[in-house]
């Protein structure tokens, strides 16, 4: 992801086309920066949390935190989304690919 992100950033910087003036330009304010930092911190803490608490709890908490950081309203839909993400990733990596996911103290 880091390589792809860097390549896209460089291509965007050297792209010489004019911006489309018919579209509204979104500026990043303080709230946007805080959301981005929150998401990066969640991704950075995920491996540490997975080692301590196990895959299922850590993935649920990180996906819940990221969903709230990007602006999901309410708790019901956010919790359903987090459970779905956790289950789908477990199904792909734990069941389909049969990888040993971190157990931690939970499972």
C-alpha cells in the first residue's frame, strides 16, 4: 500500500492537467486531519492489540473506531459493519487460507 500510495502521490503531483472547475474543491480542515490521524493510529495499533487481545476483538475494535472516525452515525449500523468486517476477514484468512491468526487471551 505504501508503494502504491507513493506512486499515486507522485503521479498526481506531476500531472499537468488543469483542475476541473465545475467540481467543488474540498479542503482538509482540522476535523479532516484528526480523522486521518485517528485512522492511521488505529492501523498502527492493530498489530499490537491483536497480539494482546487476539484477532477477533482487535479487528472488531479497530473497524469500529475507523467507522466512527470516518463519520458513521449511530451505533447499531456501525456495530453490524464491524462484526461483518471481522467475520469476512476471518473467513478469508483464517478459514479459506488457513492462516494462524493471533489468539491473544480471547479465542
